[in-house]
């Protein structure tokens, strides 16, 4: 996790799932904790999230939504989205204005990078998608979101 996400967004918060028997105070008990935030080293983000290309007022954004609809993975995805401001931008705007401005610019720039490619795939226009991919391959592969699009794990709602 980058230091900005860890320090500004997460801070000292470390929510646990309600089924966690105890909060670990000793190293051997860590295995019993079920954290409600993603650990990008151990968690497979493709199991937790779907990308959503959407409009929020005048803003075009790339957000995350939970892939599951119930259970621990759903709760983990939802809490990660809430805590890091990766979705529900209308709600997050009012919770933390300073974080909102930074997050929105990132989500808008990611939208701009992937939108035409995802839209072409979504419309079944593989030829246009392939042209878009070839033109931007070096850029796409530097973004983690590319894997979601490659696996068709996204929704275009614009």
C-alpha cells in the first residue's frame, strides 16, 4: 500500500469482520483476524472488485464496486471502497473534502485512459478495442485496472 493511502486514507483504522474472534495482540493470533480492508500483497483484487465507468454530475469517473453481493468478501470490498474513497463519490465528497479532490482527479484520469477501450469491448467492437489496445499498450500495462478490463470485469454506465 502506498504511503498516501496508508497515512491519509487508512490512518490508524483497521476494521475487522464481526466473525473475528479476537483482535490480535500477539503475532501468533494474527491468523485469526479477518480484516475488512484489502491487503494488496495477499488479496486478489479481481476476486473483490468490478470496475465501473460512470458519470457523477459533470465528472466522468472510474470507480470500484464489490464483485460479491454478500458475505465476507462483499463486506471487505465495501469497507475498502469506503475507507479509501474508491467509489460512491457523492458520499465520499461530504466525508472528507481534502481527500475528495485528490481522489476525483485520479479517478478521472484513469477513466480517460481506459474509457474508449472498455467501451469498444462493452459494445462488442473487438476491432476498435484492439486498435485502442495497440495504441496504448505501454500505458495500459502500467495500470492495475487493465487486468479488470482484460478479464471483462467492468461495467460501462456512461
